[in-house]
């Protein structure tokens, strides 16, 4: 049975995805899941379970989102913590660690997160699919949250000087 069409209002997305060795198998699964649902997916690595460093991979996903080469990004690791931190070092990225449906929904609706981070040692394949589906299907609410996201951008701008 093909996966349900996912995305805000049924939209399809161009998604950048990357993982370290711990997230490799989940990454491979999600690439197939997203592609089958009609999304375009660019794989930024890693390409095996051989031990590797995640920062350059996650930064590449973040840069793809920042530069408009991807609509959204997904970074994966054992816990997702370091991957989120690495992606957030890229200016304009708002990466959120979401290992449950609630945080995936709020990351998008309240924080306009543009990169999803998950831990493959924390979530199983089924839950990961649901988290990705929720993340993609949730739109930014704006309103009072718009002001807060703008404040985050201001802090980022000030700190980069």
C-alpha cells in the first residue's frame, strides 16, 4: 500500500536529507517513504553505516534549505541532538529536534522550523514516518509566533557580527 500523500494542503516538497552512520538506515527508509509520496528528495549522505562525522552533512542540508535548493530538511543521527545543533549553525536554519508528534506539530506551527531532526535510536520507523508526516502537513500559524521568529532572526543577525 503506498504511503499517504503528505504535505500542507497536499503539497509536495523538495526535501534535503542527511544522516550520520547511526541514522543511515532510517534515512534510507525515509527517502523511499518520501519519494513514494511524490516528494523530491536530495540525499546529502552518509551513504553507509561506517562511522562518520555528522556536522558537515547536517550543515549541507541546512545550506540547501537556506539557499532555496530544498524547501525543508531532515537530519538524522542516534539521538538527533548533535544533528540539530549542527544544522542550526547555518544562518537561517531553524532546526527542531522532534521525537514525538507534539513537538513536530509545534515546531512547524509555532517556530516555523525548516529542518526536522530525529534520533534513530529514539524513534522507530513507524513513529518516524508519523513525525515526518506531521512536520510536513503542519503550516506556520504566524500571528504572535511571527514576532518571535523575527526575534530569533534578529539574535542570529546580531551574533553573526
